C-alpha cells in the first residue's frame, strides 16, 4: 500500500486478504488430507527391510492418485492445476532431509533397519495451494518396546519444539521468537536445532516466500537474517529439524542430489538445446514446485540439462546433508494459516508420535513453555465470552 492511500482503504484491503485466504483454505485442506492418507500408508510400510527407494516411489504414487481424484471440473473454464508440492523423502538417522534416491544411485539398495530414526516428508497442492508435512518414526518401536536413549531424546525434543513453534507463529510475533523458542526446547534434551534450516511463508504457487524463520543461525546468519513480523492472512510451512549432536552442524556427503526446484524469479536463456528441452519439461511437469529427477524421462539427459540450469540459478538443488556419524536427526514439518480467530493448523497432527512410544529420562520443566503447550492452538471464543460474562455477573453482585 502506498503512503498516499487514505486510511479508509486499509480495512477493505485487509478484509479482502482474509476472505481470500478463507476461500483458499479449502484447497489447502484437501491437499492436507491427501498428504495425511499417504503418510499413514507410508508409516505402515516403514518396516525392517523396506527399501527406501520403494517407499519414495510409493509416496509419490499416492500423492498423484490423491490429487488426480479431486478438483476435476474446470473453474471458469480453466483446468485446476494440482499434484506433488514436495516429492516423498525418507531420510534416515543422521541424514537431515531430501533423501529420495534414483534406481541408478549407489544408495538405491538402502533399506530400513530396526531402530532407524526415519523422517518422512511429502507434500501436495491444489491450484498451487500447498500442504507439506513431515514427521519422524522409529522402526520397530511400540508401547511394548518404546524408543529410549538418544533416539528418544531427539524425537521428543523435535515434537515439543514443533508444538511450541505452532503456538509461537501467530500474528504480531517476530520470526526470531520462533528461533529462540525452538532452541530453548531442544536444550532440555541436550539437543540442537540443525544449523541454518529455514521455514518460509507460502502463497499460491510459492513455498519459499520472503518472510522466513531460521533455526540455530551461525554468527553471519544472525547478522544478515531479516527480521519479520507474522501477520493475519499469512500461511507458513514450518520445518523443525533437531539433532542429537553437540552443535547442530551438517555437511554434504556422497549422496547425489535428486530433488530440484525452478526459481521463477530468475531469467536466463539457456545455451544448450538439451538444457532448454529439460527445463521446458520441468516447467510443464512441476511448475514452481520441487521435483524429483525421477519424473523426467531420460535420467542421464535430465542430469546434463539440469547442470546448466543450476549453474545459472534457474533451478536450485535440495542437497542431502548429514550431521556427524552416530548422531540422529528428528523432524516435524507443518503448514499453518494465521486466521482472524488465531493460528489454524492446515496439515494433520503427526500420526505416529505417542508419549508411550517415546520414553526419556528428561521432561520439559520450563514453566513458561509448559504453560504455552497447555494452551489450545486457537482460543475458544465462546468459552472466553462465557468466562468474561461470569466475571461481569460476579462484579455486578458485589
């Protein structure tokens, strides 16, 4: 809004944004339901001996099937765009995220083992409104055989950090409040957020918007990272990744990058004919959402074409990074909308996590954080009015 606009125009503009979000919320929710059903099936399949590549392929298949079944009638004569918003990734133990191998990769034969800490991440979109979710499970764990030790510490720390973040991402709060709260929670279990991990504002067709939250920033990031205030009418994808390591630092290893995303802001005329053909295929099949090289017909040709596109920042890689050996990373990702009545969780709560399956020696003792976790995500307005009415009645009787 420009400085010359009259104040009277502001409420109308705000009202339009909120109204638009509430209309779009249905699409977000439909996408979230598809992701939820896919996640439930993947958790059932995450057993000892299951091949990671098979799980990733199955997850993407479920997302495609789910989105194909909805919104098939054109809206005002225009076909509704829908599909995968984030390819299925199965990242194990100290792999932080984005592990989704191809059949030609050396790690294609990798399978799950008992007690593996497994992060499942995937997302779907309807008309560009994306719901992305992630949660962590431990292979073979159950109430009769719960997770203990450092595996339990990191899973419980990540779950609590996500719950606190959910209640901190609300209109009027600063992004740094989330950074600090997540770090504070992780300390309880002697864990650290993974350094430099980002959570972003979302809009139609965009999952990496301008307003962002950073976890465990280094000194340079602390200095350069832009402060932001959450506002009503916004949607965020919040990515909580916690490491059992001492400092939360992660690094590249030998895993090949398989997930990429087109950057719609960058323009460049690719020189190689093959690169142009591959880039055109990417635009057609994935739009501005992340994609796995698996969706492109010829892998060798695709990798060559993507090389030039990455070099000139037309496409960005989602690299597979790792914390040190013998550490574990747990993660939870949720999509949340900031509505007039308060924050509203778009994605479903975690399927697997239960307190009787994850047993730790330590528990959250900070009273302020415990009080925050005891609150509902959204305030019950009817209850509040009833309480206020009772107070007024009491005051009148005095």
